[in-house]
């Protein structure tokens, strides 16, 4: 697996949500958090992974160059929000189904 493949793999937001979920469930500092701060940290992790993967895919020429600053902001916010939304859907499927 090359670096480009890694960005595609992490960029599929289902992997971003899995990584965020594993970090939140396994790291002692995250487990010790209350429910709401823990959820905010998981949002931040998922959004960061989605944005980093988008930037990596852009660097490899997989996406066209956003022409303006507003287009850059729009693309990065869309990548982050997609990762957050899919991470919440994945959480609902994986965890809430057990309850």
C-alpha cells in the first residue's frame, strides 16, 4: 500500500469513523472524559482525519484545485462535516444496535 492508497483508505470516511471510535474507546484520557466532551473529541478526531485525507488526496492530484479561498474553505468543511456525519451514523449502527 502506497501513500496515495493510504489517503484513499483513510479518506473513505468509514475508516475515519472507525479510527476515531477506536481512539475514544481505548485511550485512557478519552475514556475518562464525560459524555459530552468525549463526543466533541470524537467529532474533532473524525473531522481532522477527513480533512487530512482530503488534503492528501488533493496533493496527489485526485481532486482539482479549488480556485478561491472560499472554495478551499468549502471543500475542507465539507470533508470534515462528512466525516463527522458518517462517524455518527457508524456509531449508531455499531453501538446503539447493541442496546
